[in-house]
C-alpha cells in the first residue's frame, strides 16, 4: 500500500481546497409580500409559490 514519504505543506492543502468555499443561496423577493425568500421555495410569511396559495399563512392558520 502506498504511503506518503513527506508531509504535505499547508500551502498545498490550502490550494487543493481553494474551490470548497460555501456559497450563499440566491434570494428573490416574493411578488405578493416583498419578503426575501430563496428561489423555488414557498414563502413562509404568505404561503404563496408561483402565483398560487400552497400553504395557509401564519395569520390564517392562527385564525382557524
């Protein structure tokens, strides 16, 4: 089995991991209530997704 002869330097390890940085999710504004929501996600405040109600909003659920 192959075993490394020398320790890898910190620069070599860091350059190998240069592309592993986390990126933030793209955000868009909800067309109904204007809150920022990740794309392709139901709006948590109003419950809309692609122009229709998917889940009742928090206010409507509390009223029932």
